[in-house]
């Protein structure tokens, strides 16, 4: 049976410490809160009173419950008042020296069975625990900010932490209404270790002018369903905080992908720390405000008004898979005449049948009238010969993700299309310039990477090569907006924006599992509950397909030659064993 923690100490009453004290008091725990001086206590008391006042105003607490909660917290400026605590949670600034000093002193004050926990987000629990005579009773208990709202807590065990200590702390976190996940002692634990590598990669993309801040953020919001884009999230976290976490991670991992992007240090030195200073990657109307205002880097409304666009009335789509039929539906629904080219008449008929089935579902749901469906289908023509695409203004290739196959398609299209027609590829990771090189008109070739299912997903990545003409890019942008999509622009580099940011993160999660730092369920929970992601990494990998994921990771590694991008051996082994995810019934999980 788990031990009872009736009195809990909290050391440090900043935003996080005060939030933890409030969480404890809400669940009936007696809290002894310690700060260095009376001013610190007043700030901490103010945090708790302000937070509970908001809860009262929103009807989440009544007056009596608030009074009881506030009455359970006592304040002190001396650690000696923690002598009777069953558990002490330290929440002071992220300095190993400071934390070690506090733990060493606490060790001489509290009883022999008292558990000491650190709320550190990235420092080594092992290094903190060795400064006590009870390293077996030292754990990490990492709450997320704001603690009264966010459910995730990371319980971090060292190689010497006693198993019953972990069991008791997990049970206590559940009593507090949290979702605890357990992991080993490594820099960044689960959520930060996976999150900050991804954020740092986004900063590097911005720094090299590969994509704008707006397009980077929109790509991850619309392409992956993330609640915030990476640069907006960094502004919220604070660039100084992010820099410290990355430094700690790099010191332990020596993974170059964890080394803070140089621009972070420059922005910090300039005082551009994010929302808290009113300027970071974006500019805000005041310090601590969430309201973004226009600045020198804000794109002009309407894009590049000086560039003309080409007239597109008739669209060709080459391919019969899910992506191809989805793109056919997208264009036909918006009034374009569409030619669907397949390798045989039967395949073309079957592909149009898929479009009809999709539209029938919309009719059944009352989202589309029967006459609208019939009009849409009436705009779609089947084709077998490439010559039947000759009068198309835009042709989108959506065949298998193999360069030789795509090049053959582009070579065939080059022979039959009229001058000025735009050729687009939907590749998710192959070089667009390699497709363009198979034609005599590389300036007319662009990447249009739709996301699956195309009729539903809003994002399209517009990929321009070093040869793509300006008016082709402008036409692609205008077309995306016309068919109701969110276009983002990037250069012709493996993975473009979304896959280049997403798959190294997924690979890091596999490596974490492989190293036995945490199990798949806890890693998925940490990223969904702690970071608000729609799916955990292993859920997502099984949906995407482990073979598809491995192919993309190999493409990234082959282009960038970055050791951190090398596919995790576990992924290679699962694919070799035929465990490809949901489509085979077995992946990281069994279905």
C-alpha cells in the first residue's frame, strides 16, 4: 500500500512553486511553503491568491473551498520548518549548485523516510541526489506550467532510486489528479528531450532563411495539428529558458542537434526573450502579452503583388492512389476541369469511383447536395494516354514515391504539354529539382506537397527549386488559396518543412524507447498531455507506417549526413520483421 503524504514541503514560490503548492492544497494536503525572504513569500502568496481568484470567478472553486485551500498553506523563510514533512518538492531556479545546496541542507532536517523531489526540467537527478545521505529516496517530480492546469508530471528515477519510492510518488501524483509518466534520469526527461530538439531544428531553419517564421509555424499547425508552431511556442516558453535546457541536453548527449542554434544566443543578448519582453521571434503589443503585432518581418497582405500569375482552368492529375484521387476531388470541387490519367481505362474508372465514394459520404452527412456531387463528377475526365493532358494548364504528379518513376512521368509530360503549362510533384521528401531535370522546362516545375487526406488537410507545401520561375510560385500560391488550402513556402531540401521537423523528433522517441529510458505508453502520454500534441510519437508512427517512416528518415540522413538523423536500429529491425504499423496489425503496438 502506498504511503500517505499528509504534509508536503515546497521550496521556492516562483510561478512553478506557487502552482505546485496550490495543486497540493486543492487535494487536502497540508503545505509548508518556504522562500528565502518575506518579499519572496508575499510574491508566492500573491501568485496563489490570484490563481484561486481566477478559479473562483470561473466557478471552478466556491468561496468556502478557496478559503480552505488558502488555509492549508503555511509560509516560512527557514527550511527547518520542513522537519515534519513526508515529502519535500524543490522548485527553485535551474542551478545545479543551488539545488545541491538545498538538498544537502534538507537531508539534515527531515526524517529518514522523507522523500526529496526536484521539479527540475532538465538537470540530473542523480547529481542532485548524491549531495544527500539518501540518494535512494531522491526523485524528479517535474510538473508542467501552469501546474494547476496541466495534467502531466514526469517522475524521474535514478539508478539508485528505491522502487517503492517511485511507486509511492506515482500514486501521489495520481491522487493530485495528474497523469504521471516514469522515466530514467536523462537531460530533458521525456517531454523536453523530445520537444527541444524539434524546436531547435525549427530555429535553424529560420536562421538559414529556409522558410519564414509564419510558414514554419503554420506548417506544423496545419500539417500536424500542433496547437502552436515551434517559434511561437519558443516565444511563450522564453528563449533564455530554451537555451538553458538545450545547453544541458547538449552537455549530456553531445548530439549536435541539441547544441543551441547560434541565433538564440544573439536574441537573448539583445534582450529578445519572447513574450515576457514583448519581442522574440515575433513582436507583441506589450511584455507578457499574447497579442502579436506587425513588425519589419511581417509579410505584406496579398503576398508579392508585383508578380503576375498564369491562368489555370484545366488541371491534370497523374496517379490513382489515395493522394491522387484526393487532389482530383479538391480541384473538381472548386470548379476546375480535371483530367485523371491512369495506366489503364479500368484503373481510371476505379479511381473516379473512389472520388464518387468520397463525395457520397459527404452527401450522406448532409454536407453536399446530390446535384453538387453530380456536377463535381461531371468535371472529371478519365485518361490513359499522356497526350490527353496536352491542353492542361497544370499537371500534378501523384505516383509512387520513387524517383525513377517520377522522372519517367515528367519526361513523358514534357513531350506533350503546351508551353507555359506548370508541372507539379506531390513528393513528400524527394528532390523536386531531380524531377525538373527530367524536363526541358525546369522553370515550370514546382513541388505541391498536399497532405493526406487531401480533401480534409489544409496544408500544402510549395517547394521551389533554384530554377522555378517566380510566376510559377505565385500561381501555385494563388491556386492553393483558391481551393481553400493554406500554402507555405520552402526550399527544395529533403523533408521540406513538416517531415524535416517531424521525423527527427519521431526518431528521437524511438531511440529513447530503445535505450529503456521510458516505455512507449509513457512517451506517448508525455507528448500528448504535456505538449498538447494530437498523437504520441508511437501512435503516429504506427499510423504513418514504419516502412514509410524509415524511408523518410533515410532520405533525411542521406541528404544532411547528420548523425542524429540516422534511423534508430529498432526501427530498422521492426521493418525487417514486417511490423509496419496498423496496416499489418503489428508495429510498436499490436492491433
